[in-house]
C-alpha cells in the first residue's frame, strides 16, 4: 500500500521540481533582459532552458523588431529627451538624445541608452590623436550612429533596440567631445542636478548640460562668495552651473569685450553677474582664483542645434 502511494507521489515530485527550475530560469531571464513573460518563455522553450542561448535569441529578435519599429516610427517629431554628460580624466563628452514624450525620457531603458551613448563618445575620443592644445570634436546624428561599441554593434543598432523597447521614436541628435592635454582640466554639469553624489564614471543626465575646459595655477582656491577653500574643479563646476543658467555665447576677453549697458542682456561670460553670488562678475571670480576658461559648450534639450558645431575637429588654443 505504501509503495502504491510512493509511486503516485514520485512522478508528481519530478514534475514539480522541473516546474520550479523552469520558473526560476524564466524569472532570471525576465529580470536580466526586461522582456515580456511570453517572449522569455518562448526563448527558453526553443533552447531547452539554456539561459545564455535564450538571452542571445531574445536580443537578436529584439534587434530585428527594433529596426522594424524604428523604420515605422521614423519621421515622428522628437523634441523631448535628455542630455548626457560624462568626464573621465582628460576626456569629456556631452550628448543629446531625443524622444517623443517626457514620459519616455523618464523610462529606465531610455536613460540607460543615453548613458551608453555618453560612454561610447568618451571611448571614441580616447582613440582620437590629441593635439597639443584642447581638441574639440563635434558629432552629428549620423556620425553618432556609426560609433561601434565593445559588443561589436553600433550605437545605431542599440538605438533601434531601445526604440523597440520603449515603443516610440527616438534619435541621436548631436555630441560635443573634448580631449585635453595635461595642462587643461575638464568638468561638466547638468540641470536638474542629481540629488545624490554620482560616481565619476557614471554619466550625468538632465534637460540642460555644459562642458567646461579650464586652466588653474593652484590646487585650492577661494570660492567667489568668500567661502571655504575649494578645488579649482569645484569652482569650475560652479561656472558650469552658471553657463547652464545664464546662457553666455562666448567667453570674452578683458579689455577687448566691453560689458553691455543692461546687465540682463549680457551674453559675454566674463561680464555676466556670477549666478552663485551676483555681487561678483564671472570674470572677477576667475581672476581672483587664477582660473582661465579655455572653452565651453552648453546644450539645452530640444533646442535648434548649430550645424557648424557638428562633425568638426578643432584644436583650441
């Protein structure tokens, strides 16, 4: 009698064990890829629960579907999106990626893609031969799409995959990249600024961004408002913040560029009232701290870009 009951239980136990293993593989695959339950289940069934093969199949399918969806959605207006800013040692990049709605700009897949694009531009510049002075490289949409990532696929391929995931049109708009010699430092800023400290190797994401190349003669300097000693990079980052907020169109030269009569109309950086402390001008802060701005760039998401800034390579003195 006992044997009879055991014979009934054992096959059921085997089925349950298999079912548990299958569910575990399914959960793992869904968590790792983010694809739907049905697609992950189909991938596992086609590849006998081999996670690696199932994941590869899903990526290939998603790529094909992404290209198809990207083609269907091409031409739809993309005025929203994000600016990505990444500075790693002597290389910095600022990238604009656009989408149709602000809802998608908050999507994790879209944000990961902007980070991937920013990091790809930094790697691209690391392979560019540097000039004696600051090297500036502008990239338009097509040039960005052609950048090849470490997995052998282009940014255009990854863009199509992301479009297939979020379900609306998106585009790589433009990028500005710097490569600096040892005498020049780089820093960047985005607005809205993150609420917490972001690791240096993680791109910053915002609606506005700026990159600044600067020189300094000191390891520590006084803040413009007379506060505690800061590093030159910290003060330069506050100038980045000022550039985002005040939108200067050039640095300016003392003695050559005169301030305008109405301070609210000032577009020359050195003559603008310092955003951190309006009792100083930016020029006064720079002079007091012996900082020199070599070059700067500012992006606002969705603004009409200047074609002259795209696909350029220039050495800035």
